[in-house]
C-alpha cells in the first residue's frame, strides 16, 4: 500500500472516529461514501471496512465513556436487544420495498428528529430513588456538576429502537441517528449520556457484521487496519471534546449533522453520490 493512501485512510478513520464518539453515530455515513468515491472500493468492500472502523471507534470511545460513567451500559444492552430484533426484521422487509422509498422514509425520520431536538428543550427527570434500577448519575466535566437522571418510557424507547434497527438494516445508515434522539426525546436521557450510550451500542452491532464480511472474504485487511487505527485515535480525541462540550451545543450540532446526513442520503437516492 502506498504511503499516501495509508495516510489518507488513517485520516479518514480519525475524522469519522471523532464524529462518531461526539454524536454516537459510528461514522459509517462518512466511511462508505468516501471509501467508494475517493478510494474506488466496491459497495460491499466499503461496507466491510466501514464496520471495522466503527468497531474500532466504538472500542476507543467506550473505554473512556464507560470509565467516566457517561455510557449507560444497562440501558445500552437493553436497547441493543430490541435494535437487533428490528435489524433482523428490516433485512426481511428490505427485499419487498424499493431502496428509494426506504431512504426517503429514513430521511423524514432524521429531519423530524433534528427539528424536535432544536425546538424542544432537554427534559431530564430527577430520580425519586437514587438506588432505582433506572436511576443513574454521571459527572459533567463541562461545568463540574453531577447529573442524575431517571430513564423514562422504557417500553416506548424499546419499540422505537426496533424501528431504528429496521431502518439501519434496510438503508445501511447507522441506527444511532435514530437511537440518540429516542433516548434523549422519549426516554429523557441527557444528550451526553445518550450519545455515549449509542457509541457503546454501535460497536456491538457492527462487530457481528464485520465478522460476517471477514469469513465471506470481502474484507480488505490492509484498508481495514489503517482505518481502524485512525478511528481508534479519533474516537479518543472525540471523547475528550464530548466531555468538555456544553450539552446545549452538543444537541444543536447533532441536529445539524442529522440534516447533513439527510441531504447526503437524498443525493445518493438521486444518483448524484
């Protein structure tokens, strides 16, 4: 592999790793189009390398977020079950619908979520019992406060993550774009905890897909290794930025990212990307 290509892949991984750890999106929306357009990879090969990068970024981010108490492991594992059910259902439904219909539906959900996160103030429910099963606390390094919250509407959140898994499976875009708003808007999980928990969850989902591509022989190991190194380093940098960032700013930036993701998906539907 040429040095310029190697450096380009590491830089790509670092950029996607920063974005993924900041917003809990994994970075797949960056990996796949750049690998196809800039590095000439086939869609399946790009998806395989993207999954490895997502796993590496998730490992890097989770190593910090879990230690700092930002990633809600209990909630993440619970929602991962329903997300997986949705992903399986989505894979079965995908063959029955046109790709452009699925993509437009996904864009509508992202645009609606972005709009709600801009206009709706964050609502965090103080726990009545700090020892409750759904009561959690983390340290907000941006202002030095301890933030306590109680997860609400667990059933509704679980059902919404079934939909997130379906959309992710049917469109190939990470479910974090839906799961983060679900946790923040429906379950009233603070934005920092929601994005950190999503970063933790995404690695579990991506790992199974990466293993499948590996055994099918579609994984380009040199490309995957370079991207993984960059994603891990970028994720560590992203966790630092996420911990220091004001929650209001994080929500606003996340909404902007959702609008950009929607635009990119629509451009792909239109054949421009």
